[in-house]
C-alpha cells in the first residue's frame, strides 16, 4: 500500500486533479441531486399511524384477570393527545422537508427511533402506566441513537465533503492514495476503489479528447466515462480539467440525463439607477 500523501506509481498530479474534480461532481449529485422521496413519505405516514394505533389502543386496553394481577398497559388521555400532536408535527415537518437532506435525518430522529422506542417500551413494560415508567437504559439507548444519527448526518453531508475538497486533503492525503488510483494507457484511464476510499470494488473512469500540452489537463472537447453506479458519461467542453458548458451528461447507473448550457448575459455598470424606464436605457 502506498504511504499517505504519496502518489501511486503512474499517477500524475493531472490524474489526481481531474479525478477529484469529477469525484466532487459525483458527490454533489449523491447528496443534492434529484431524488424521489414521495414513496418515503408514505412509509413515514404509515409508521406514525402505527404509533398512534398502538398508543390509542393502549388507552382502552385495561384488563384484569380474576386474580387481579394481570393487566394490559394503560395510557392516559393527555398522553394520547400529546403523542397525537407530536405525530401531526412530525408529518408536517417531514412533508415540508421532503426534498431536503434534513428530511432524511428527521425521519429517523422524529419518526423511526421514537416508534422503535415506544414499541419496545410496550413490549418490556411491567407497569400499567407505560410512559411514566420507562427504564433508564431505554432512554439512554434512545438518546445515543439520536446522537449517532445526528453525527452521521453531519459527517456524511458536511464534514466528508469539506474534507475531500480541502487544501489539506489535496496536499497531505491525495486522491491517489485515498482512492487507490492506478493510471494507465490508452488515453486518460484511471482505476480506483469505491465510495469511501479503500472500500468497495475497483471501478474505471476514462477521458478521451483534447489535452493541454503544457498542463496535461483535459482542455477542449472531450468524453468522460465512469462505470460506477453513480458515475457519469459526459461529452462536451473542458477547461483546466473541469467540464464547462455546453456539455451533455448521463448518469451511468440510473440513466438520468442532464446538460450544461452556456447562457449569454449582459451587465451595465455605469447606470445611476435613479429612475425607472419602460425601455432598457444605458444613460
């Protein structure tokens, strides 16, 4: 294995720069790309309905045997009202944030973990009033799960992208070592490991097109191929190792297609903006 910060044999600074540029594009699509979350919202709603049914049913579940020592748990009316209000709040929040990454985090923190905690408390309770006699270890586990969910979310959506796009990563760690790059001919061919460095199977990406002779970076018309599921096949213009509009791209695994379009715009910097005119004027 190559030492941290050292480039593997055959990998140049141009290979690392282009690979990292395209890796950051891939990460941006993974974290912020278009996704279908409508189906997930149905699961959220179903989960919350299950919670309400369990809790509401528990409110009418008092039953004593002839000996008087067996019972089904009891939930008070104010507890049912409170949980019902929390369920409505969770539905509103999850619906408002359904197109946001926060929606994924909150679905676990305010829906699934509370659901699991309530169901588990019902199963293990030895008292009538379930919600006033939760064991300490169950509360501790719930708090730990909430904290782990929050830390995981922050790490994946913020810390990891900041790390691999930082100058520290480029100078001290290097894409060549982190993803185990292996460059070869023909063209600009790179083999690398999976999603998080040395985890996952080897994938191949390749650039074919014009290259700047002085920097050895893609510059001009070119075609990029990446056979990872979240990789892309991009055909268009390149400048200093980055794709620039116009270009056309298709994601390898999903088939999603998107395009970079060059748009001309004009800006007047000498207007005094002291009055409004019906027609554009540069006076």
